[in-house]
């Protein structure tokens, strides 16, 4: 009995250590407003500490196994925690991909003596715990103890959906989940998708087609569409901007929407999102250099399309919506310049933005936070509606700045930019917030097109038709056909009703 008590005490102290060192860094950048939200964060950390206790209870059960598992657990945990604390990055499928493909020179660039010290101290501590386990505890029925703890961990992991999501984002479950997601993505890349049949005119000497996939930006919050606040001060002053205010998206979350808009899928042929290659391959077959520049993680529903591109760039690898630390869409712009500097005649660049994803303030630089007061709590419902709408509208102002800067890079080239958000966002309608629940207000994404003067010289009839069609109602099905049509690439079949460039 004394041994069991001593064993429980060992695991309690060890789990306090791992919770403090490997779990708490996840909460250090969480926005908190008042003692109540601090108390909620503490309760979250405590709930996650229970998971640490159950896992360590299993790891220490057999002393020989513990001598191997516990130091490895400490090594991995301290590396993950260090990068979470020092660089505000977490474990994601992209990070696993980057880690597996990093050469020794690049790896050396992210090492530091602080990392080495932090990891060494944790590993030494883990060895001290193992030493204590060897010297002072004789645990009888150790397999019984381990099996009970495993069963309790499974129960703990599955009893509450919200807690499960939180556990899945923390060490060590985040490492396992990201590995599983990464493996799924890698295995899917080899899946067979069919190339849509296209015809194209080879006489276009050079052209840049840039697609910006927006995130949760709703059409009625753009001053381009007569929103009462001036959320698009820069784009409003641009010539050659054509807003499409009446786009309908049947999908209200990224994973379903992005495959739909990049493939010939439509409401009658939804399966094409699963079986067809995307417009990236169509551009590739027409001789374009293609790049996917993303400020979001791999999504397993559209990882295939990312792999279709010649170049993949993730300027903010390791960021996730569970990391409450800023990262900005303008970080993608230097990579646009790099791609254009390669002097390919024809470029297709797909920019997947973080846009207006919650937590809104994280995606807007401080000087662009023009509407105040801002949200100050990571739980959306713990802010006032005024705070949420202010912070949301600031993301639209930032989008305006980001796309305007992108246009500045392209303005003297034959170029066209398509902006389409993947869906809208609920901002308190019927008590709804954020997106993905299928609410009506999340089905009207922002969309617009900008073209350069040189593009207008190349395709005057298309520009004329675009202006004429801009107030028509389209489903997001228009995107695939119109983007190809903008470059003179015509998919087979009768697609006139989807093509915004068709007179
Ligand atoms: Zn989305």
C-alpha cells in the first residue's frame, strides 16, 4: 500500500512538471479579460493536467519501460513547448512536413543554446523521476494499474467533445493527431484524380493570374458593396475593381468550400470535388508556372490541390487557430514578388489567406485596428457584439490593405486578381457567431475581380462582359470556369452560365 501511495505521489509530481512545462505554454498568449477568464484558463490547464497524470501513470507502471519512454516524452515535449513558447508555433501537419524535409543547414538555423538548455534540464529531470521509480517503488500488479489508467484516459478523452478538441491540440495528443493527419495527406496525394478537359489559346504572350482565397469574409461588410463603414478605403480608390456582391456559397466551412471552388464541382456534380484535379493542373497544362502560397495549414480535403502546384510556400508554418499570436496575410507578399521575379511568362499564384478567421485581432496589425473597442477574450460570446463586429471589420480593412498591396505589385503587368472568400461569418444573427453551422448569413462570401490596364487591352470583350455580369447572382461554381476563362482556357462542355466573362 505504501508503495502504491508513493507511486501515485511520484506521478502527481511528474504530471505537475509536464503540465507546467509542456501544457501551460499553450495558454501564455491567450487573451484574457478579468479574473473570471483567467480562472477558466486555469481550469482548462488543470483539466489537461489530469490527462498528463493518466498518461504518466501508464508510462511509469513498468520501471524498465519508463526508463525509455519518460526521457523520450520529456525530450519531445520540451522541444514542442520551446517552439510554442519562443516562436508561438505549434505542431501541425505542415510543421511535420517541414521538419521531415529540413536539411541539416536549415535545422541548425532554428537551434539555440536556450533550446538545448531547456531540453537538457527536462531530460535530466525525467531521468531523476525514473531513478526514483527504480530505487524507491515496488509496484505490484503493475499491468492492472496500467490498464485501468489507459481505460480512464480513453474515457477522459471521449467524454466531452469540447474537452476532446482541446486535448487534441495539446501535447502529446497534438503530435499524434498531426502525424495521423500528415500520413493521411501523404497517402492521398497519390490518389487518382481526373484532369478536366480544357482547350486553350496559346497566343497569350504573358499573364499573371492570382487567386486570393479569402477566409470568412462576408460580402455585406465590404464598403465596395455599400457597407456603412469604410472597410475598403484603398480598393475603393482603385480603378478596374469589379465587385461581385451576389455570390452564394452552399458550403460554410473551409474544408468543404475550397475543394468546391477549385474544381468543376457544382451543386449537381458535387462529387467532382473528390474526383477531379483542380484548376491548378489546368493552368499547368496550359504552360503556367503554378504556386500555392498559404497562410493556413494543409487541409486534408484540399491537400491534393496544394500538391498540384509547382511550388508550395507556407510563410507561417506552425501557426494554428489555437495559437493566439498574430500572423498576417501580408507575410505572403514577399513570396509573390519572389515568384514573379523568376520571370516565367505565365504565372498562376493561389494565395490562401487567414483573412477574417477568429481570433480576429491576431490577423490585423495594431495600426490597422481602426474600429474600437476590440475583443479582449478568446471566447467569442464573452465579448460584446460591438467588440466582435469592430474586430471583424478591422480584418476586412486589413484584407483591403493586403489585396491593395498585392495589386501594387501587379499593376504594370498583364494581370488579373480574383478574390473569393470561402464562406461568410455569423456576427450575432439569431445568436450565431463564427461559421460552419450552415447559418444563412455565412452563405454570402465577399468576391471581386481586379484586372490591370494591360489585361484590359488583351481582353476588352471579357472586361466588358465582367462589368455587365457583376450584379448577377452566381453560386461559387462560377469560380473554376471564370478563372480559366480569364486566361483564355476553356473547359469542355457548355459552361456559359458559370462564366462571368461570357457576354
Ligand atoms: Zn473558412
